[in-house]
């Protein structure tokens, strides 16, 4: 088992190095230029068409509302990705890793917009009459690469197992550390609650997440604002550390492991990409079920979700 874990760790070290940076970050930079820095120039309009129209009803084709699709996608990025991921990035890459997480989120907006647009454009109805889509659909229908589409679907299935394990483990460890409840009991409760929602399909998932995610965000923001208020005197220094150590190494002091610029960039990019999921292919699956007759409009919601990574960082 130790040998297997070591092999997985070595593979992960390679994948989350230069290859992933070139594929995801490089792709995001390319799309940002191709779209003319669209996510920055038109951000006020994007926010008006998303956050400003959360409660607007839509009669467009789709299975769930644009907001429900967005909260379904956002559900997978909160918790283990945003809340747990940020301290991990700081511990391994130093405060400068936060700066690179911001950079990834800004560039990732173009990637998220593009993949959501493709998801809506190439989506189709399944046997139950529900709209489904995602990378496996636009790879097969747009590029004609059937084998690649099938491989992606199979690989994503394996990846989802690992991701849910990370999130379940985070919940179990937190509950165990706070209340002394054995992880096995927490795991069973989480399994039953999630199973009850998943059985209902995308429509039930959308109805649950549209109520649960805003509540989670409110609680999270109250917690963040409270911590900032208590430590308001240290906020300017914290920002200074973020920008200072984004470009220079930090010594192993003050609770940090000690990291060079390369480590700050590496962990900032890795946790940033994991946090906003831009380019990973999971978000467009949820967005493809949205009631929207214009792919670009749902793409705005993808940018809105990715922008939250900057706030969470």
C-alpha cells in the first residue's frame, strides 16, 4: 500500500507541475487574448446579467434555472477546494501562493466561459428528457473525437471518486477534531444525505443547491468578516506579505514551511486551478442543464463562479 501511495504521489507531482500549468494556465492565457480580455472589460455587464438577475424566471429550454445550474457547479468548489485549499497553498507555498491563486482565477474566467458556452451549444436531451452536456459531448460532436470523448468520460468518473473522497475526508476530520465523532459515522451520514439528493437527479440537485449554497456563502462571509474585524490591524501586513512573497522566497518561520518563488507559484497555481475548476471539465456538465437559449449568457455564470475564487482567496 505504501508503494502504491508513493507511485500516486510521484505521478501527481509530475502532473501538477509543468504539464498542468501549460495545459490549463496556458490555455487560459490563450483564450484571454483571443477574447480580448473579455472577462475584465465587460465584468460590470457580466455581473449585471448574473448576480443582478438571480431571481429572474426563464422559459428557455433546459432542466434547471441558470442560478440552480450555477449553484450545482459552485457546490463542488466550496469546502475542500476553497476553504481547505487556501491554507494548504499557504502552508506549502507561503503567503505568495495567494497572489498566484488570484492570477489563476482571473485567467480561468476565460477558460470557464469558453467551456460553459461549448457545453450549452453541444448539449442534448437524454432518455428522460433532461438536458445533458459537458466536455465528452463537445469533444464527440464538435471535434468528432469519439474515443477521446469516451476516455474523458471514464477518466472523469475516476476523478470524481477521488474528489468526493477529499471533501468527505475534510468534513470527517473537521467533525472529529471539533466534536470527537469518529470519521466512519460522519461518512455514513454524509453518504445518506448526498445519496438522497443525487437519486432525485439534476432537478432535485438544483433545488437543494440553490437553497443550501447561498446559506453556506452567507455563513462563510460572516465568518470571514468576523475574523477580519477582530484582526483588522493585521490586514495591511497580510496583503503586504502576499505581494512580497509572490516574487521572493520565504524562510521557514512564523508557522510556514518555508518556500521559494517556484513553490509559491506551483502551489498557488495548483490550488487555484483545483479551486475554480477552470478547464477541468466538471463545471460545464452542471451548466449544460440550465434553462438558457444563448450559450454566452450561461457562460457569464461561469465567469461569475470563477470570480468567487478571488474573493475566497
